[in-house]
């Protein structure tokens, strides 16, 4: 952990010194395998041999686990009590990873329906769990404002109140990291928040994701800086820690950023994506942007995916806990044209599609997930040798 902290401090100090790397990043279509990009002579995905994938209508988007589901149902009915019981249990047991996920999902729900949260705060204005959900909701709304930095500075007292209510909780400090980045706080402020966060939970995944986002080209770093941090953090993490998927998240950032109108963002792997940059008329794209933003070579992308594959294999198929990490991994494997490995992850994902990373390119994340899954099926079939053929085909050869 000390090495990870030193790595972040070093990267913060040199994040703007981007090393140039001539790396070709493969294209990942925005709506893969639809329309003209569908191979005209390929078998329809639903006619391919059984491959262990669930039917499309069995896949759910952002399905809550068995603990969160009842709290969301009750909140929809205006009852905050199940959410209060749930978050109190995570606080008492120091389940900081679960607490972070549940707070994020509850705040996302309150973004459209906050009556239950208003009642909760009125009934228990100093409840540490209500304060934390309130702070998360305020930060999310501030991020969505055109006056983002100003709005974020206004909600700073809410984060301070949540942090003070539960001094051992790292989740308010994850919020503080997001706040410091969005409020254009000085680098020293971000570093202070990071030190406070890891002091409470040295391997808190959400805090590491926030740090990775800070080090992305969209903010204060480069693809290389993000990879350096992610790889060091993964090396320090335990074999079952989701932090071992952090390099794959860095790979997703590079794959998305070098093929779109602006560098992508790391995103919260709890369904909360970060705002991305808009392309300006004079901005370069593709390989030029990759070179300018310090893209890492393909070997590091593949190594990141392999590390995440190892982590994914430690969890049961259809387990909702690693679902978003598996969705990100599937995206990366498709970007690297590793079709069979991508299909393996889709099998492990089972019914648990997640908005991130599929929501980044449009308003139909479930459709994009299903498109990507169907496309991997077709591409894998095209890569198989045909009877009597002399060699193996590659998807890229069909659509160069």
C-alpha cells in the first residue's frame, strides 16, 4: 500500500509530462454489428450452436442484489426504513465496499424520486447514513450542472458533515476525491483527500477508481500515468480484490478515448459514469490523440485484461458482485478482438448487464450490451476455420 501511495504522489507530480507512444488502438464500433457492419453471410446469432449464453430477454440492466432490492422497492413507496437498516448494517460491519455501492445506487434512485430521503433527513437529521446519501446525491447533481465547479464548492459542507458523522468511513472521502477533481481544487487538496481515504481503508476500490479518473487524460494525467498507478495498485491488492481489475479499467479508458471525440473517463464501477470531454474543431483523433495522451502499448492492454480474467475466475458465474468489472472486461476484450475470451466473460456475467461501460456511447446500454455480445458470437464464428480452408479468418480482415 505504501508503494501505491508513493506511486500516486509521484504521478500527481508528473502527470502533465506525457510520454509519447506510437500505439495503434483497434476500433470498437459505437453500435457494433448492426446495419452494414453485420456480416451478410454470417449465421444469425440465435442460430449459432449453443454457447452457454442466456437469451436476450433473460438479461437485466443494473439489477440490484438481494440486499439492495428491498430497500429500493421500499424507497419507491416512500419508506426509508429498509435503506436505513441496510446502510446501518454496512457501517456496523465496516463493509465499506458494499456501503459505497449501496449509497451510490440509493442516491441515483433519489435523483428522480427523493421524497423518501427528504422524510429520512427530517426524521433523523444527524443520521450518518442519511447524511452520506444526501451528500452523494448533492455531488451527483452538482456534477450535472453547467456551473459544476461552483455548485460542487457549495456542497462541500455536506461532504464534511458525512465524513464527521462516521470518522472511520472511507466513503465520504471517495466523495471528497470526486469533489476535489470536479471543483478544480489544487493538486495538494486531492492528495490530502487520497491520504485520508486510504488511511481509513487502504484498498477501497471506489477511492482507487477516483484516483485513476484523476490521472486520466480528461483531467490531470495521461493513459500512461493511469496505467502506472493501476498496475501498482493491482500488484499491492489481494487475490480476491476488485482492485486487480483496475488496469482493465485503465485499458477501457484508453480504448474509449482513442476512438471517440475525446478522452473517455474511468467511471465509477458502481453505475456512475464521469462526464467526458467534448471534441473541439481543432482536436485530433485516433492514433494522434493516443500518441499525444501517452497511450500504452497493446501488450499492457492485454496484460490488464489477463489480470482481470484471473480475478473474474475467482467468482461464481452470475455473481452480481463482480458484474460491472466483468462488463468492463468484456468491453476491453472486444476492443482487443479477443472474441472467445469476451464470450467467456459474457457467460460469467449471466443476467447482470450494467450501464457502465455500455451507456457511454448512447442512451440504450442494454441494447449496446446485447449488440456487443451478439457481435462477439459472430466474430468468433468468422474466426473459426471453414471446412477445406487453408487458414483462419480474422474479423478485422472482413471490415478493415
